[in-house]
C-alpha cells in the first residue's frame, strides 16, 4: 500500500475514533484525542474536562475503553492517558457539545448562541465566532453567524491561535449544524518583539526567602464546593436556568417599540 493510501486510511480511522469518543465519553467533556505510534504499542491521549468519569471505579473505564480501541479500531497495544482540560470554556469541541445539548433540550437557538458567546468571552478568549445553520425557524433552511471580540480570518496568526470544531444535532425541526471558532490570547505571537523585553521575560526570577513566602491556605471539608456538576449533563441543566435571563435581539426590539 502506498504512503498516500496509508495517510488517507489513518485519517479516516482517526475521524471514526473521534466520532465514537464524542458519544462514548460525552459526559466527561471530550475535547480531543492524540495518537502516537511507538515500538511497544500506541499512545492515546484523551483530553477531557472530567477525567474521573473516563477512568472509572478502580480503572474499569480505562480497561473497557482499551478493549474497544484494540478490537474495533485496530490499535496495537493502546496505552491510554487521560489529560484534564484546565479551561473547558476555551475548547470549541466542549462548547459545541454543550450547545448541541441545549438545542436538543428545546432551548431557543439564539439564546443558546448568546449564552455561549458570553461564556467563552468571560473565560478569557480574544474572540469567538459561532455559525449555526439548518431549519432554525421554518421549513426553509437558513444560517446565522454571530461573533464577538477579535478573530483573525486568514494568515499565519489565524492558523496558530484559532481553533474550531463542528457538530450536528437532531431537533424536531430537522438537522442543525454548529460551528464554533475561538481565538486564544495566550497563543498570540507578536510579529515584532523588542530585544530588551525578551531578556526580561527569559530572566530567572529569584525565589524569596523561606520566611517571606506566603503561607498556603488549606481548605477544610466545609469549604470545598460539593455543588460542582459531576457530568456534562448536570452542567447543561444548571446553565438552562441561566440562559433564560439572556436577552435576544427580538426582546430588545420589542422594548424599543
């Protein structure tokens, strides 16, 4: 088999694997997967928001997932590692899945779009663009594009700092497609950088003496937030009540009349 066919076949298998993981570990907040072939097997890195759900009790989830990857997807001796996402609101795949769940539950699409825009920008994004298409209002298909902040459209910067994902959701009206593009500030690379500033950044900062270090505050059991959602479905249920407070363009127009 030629190298071109190998690349196509590997890309096709990766696409099928992502589609499977998006459904299988949806409650864990699946974001992406990294696959590296090694002499001893295959390293599989799963990026999720809640690693405990993937690992399972006493590692049962990892063992079951390993068998599926080896049997159904032909991965040789898969070694799975679970990586926690520090800020899930800046991951397009996570926000696409949450928004699709809102639409599947019957939330108005513009309320879901406005809420997702607000959540992503409050998390520290430089810019975001959400495109939603399908049978949004009637039998005729249409699309809407909403954006906020600064989002490079083309060039080197767009390829470095902008990440995107696409997901489809079935509703009573029909199939709806969601595309979210997010620009992250920390990935921005300035075109010109002063040499003096670079030296200051690379200079090692000396640690303060032991007696001047701040004391680390240890949280008691009563201070730990046990109300944090354990799954993505619980997080969506909590957000549904907050989405009702979001104002849409139609409501603003009615107030101005």
